[in-house]
């Protein structure tokens, strides 16, 4: 029994040492802030594990309404760079506080040079810009170049490393784009219905038409629901796509109205390439 207890104690001490060592290594790294999970993936593709990357909007949180927790302020205060998306609702509400808290914080807006889509949001504060451009390989390529440039500014001596990471990531983006195009090549012009209009850039890239139940961030009106139900019956659409973080009862009621089903997608998945292909397969299989 004593030997058994001694072994457990030894194992515990080893684990504690490992955790403490890991924490000390992590604390030595420069902190970079990103707003959403896919950005963390993009930075890691280029920089590897050179930085401690903190995601401001955690998994499962609504990017429009999320509020920072007090515990997050410690990372914000120490961060050297924030890659913001530009038009995510959370950023527009919290940008001033984040910038004020980060004494040495540089802000890089990844929406610069993006071919933005307008008109999906009536909120004047957001200037009617659709913020979901990370679901377009063409736009992610631009984001990747901007990320590389900022990383090189922090560590100029690692430029070759970051350039190599960028080239590998660009190839991955192109490979993903090719696979999605092959999956959807026979469905140009086809319409699909989503609850929240999160697939606008995806649809633009691949010649599809997205119709959304939600309009301007507001609950759908009965007349709009009836309008989309008529289109669904006309096009034999049997699916409405809903985000895992926008699981609304209206979407399920609409699915019943068209004698179909509600299928979840996760635009904020950190597995960006795999998720793009997964969404393409879901669309293809239900056209």
C-alpha cells in the first residue's frame, strides 16, 4: 500500500513539474490576440508555436454579443499584437477597451484589402458589412499575407521561417479551394437556405446563391418565412443550414414547414480546410 501511495505521489510530482515547465515556456512567448478560432489556425500555420495565441471569442460564444471576461484582461495587457477581423460585432463593442488595456498592443485589421460583401446587416454601426470572409479561400490568401507581414515585423530574423510557413499555407488554401470546386462544379447557380447569412463569401466563390432566414440580424418576419418556403418548394430544397452557435427555434419550424431538416454547420471551426470541404460535401449531398 505504501509503495502504491509513493508511486502515485511520484507521478503527481512529475506531472506538476511538467505543467510548471510548460507554463514557464508559454510565459516566455510573445502574446498575440485573435478574435475568432480560425485566425488562431492561420497564425499557427505561418508561425508554428513561436507565439502564445489567445482567442478572444471562445468556442461556443456568439461573436456578435460576446463580452470579455475579467480573466482575459491579463493576456490583453501583455499582448503585442491583435489580429482583428474588422467587422465582427464583438470587436466593434470592445475594440476601445482592448486597445486601452494593451499598453504595447499593435492592431492589425485583416479586413484591409478584402473584397467585402455589403448589405447583409442593417446595423449602421457595422456599416452593413458581412464579416464572414474567412470562408473564402481567395480572401484567406490575403489574410495570410497580412499575418506574415506582421509576424516578420515582430521577429525580422525569422522572416525565412515565416515565408516558408506562408508558402505551405497558401498551398493548403489552394488545395482546399480545388477540392471544394470539384465537389460543387455541377451546382453553379443553385440556391440554398441558411438561418444566419454566414456563407455569403463561400457562395460567391463557388457560384451559389445563399438565401437567409435572418435579415439584418433580426428574427424573420412571417412574410419572409412564407417567401423562402415558396422558394424551397419551387427548388425542392429540403434543408436549412444553421450555425451551431445560432441554433434558433425558427429554423426548426421552417424545416417543418418545408418538410425538411435543419443541419448544423460550424463556420468558426479551427479546422479550416477540413471544414470547408465538409460544408461543400453537405451542400452537394443536399442539392
